[in-house]
C-alpha cells in the first residue's frame, strides 16, 4: 500500500505544471492584457537566474521586470514595443532568443559547429580503428613478396 501511495505521489509530482513566480498583486485585471504580459515575460531572461524567464523567476529583479512589462502594456505599447523598451535598457542579453547578428554569431553557430567537430572526430577514430583491426585480423591483401614467404613457410611445415 505504501508503494502504491509513493508511486501515486511521484506521478502527481511529475505531472504537475511548474509553479509560476507571478504574484497575484502583479496581475492585470484585463485577461487579454495579462495573457500578453505572460507571453512577453516568457521571452525575457531573468538577469539574476540566467536561464529562466522572468515569468518563472522569483528574483526581485524579475519581479521588477514583470511589473515594468505590465506598466508598458497599460500604457498602450504593443508586444514589440515592450520588448524593444526592455531590450534598450538591458541589451540583447535580456532576450531568451537573441537575434542573429555578428555579436551573437558564436551563440548561434557554436552548437552546430561542435556537433560537426564531434562527428568528424568519431569518423576519424573509427576509420583509423577499422584499418588496424583489419590488418590485425589478416584481412588486408598480401603483397607478392609476402605470398612467396608464406608459401615457403607452409611448404616447410608440410614437409615436416
């Protein structure tokens, strides 16, 4: 019975949606505006937590940015204007998906480059390994000189 209860608790814990850090006092009364604020907040990086959006972060700076986003929405800014305003104040680093530019080239190109280098290293490793194994197993063809010596050794063995 305890095992069943523990398993059920684990399933519920894994199925639960992650808790959002947005406080009730931050939320806008207008549901459409609040939905917009949440979508924008999910695109902005918490400058304290690094790989969390401000929507997910409990940091006080994330709270301040969530309030700023809602204030800009109340002022009538579009989603792009809100993001541009925050980006102008904090730079591209505040965006969870930074734009493709010269300054972010390594960020965008680094993972594919590392994957390509890994594939090339593995191919080189297995190509070299396959040749050694074949030579050790005798799978490579013999040169004419090696054939003559082998024939001589086999003849000597057959005569004995």
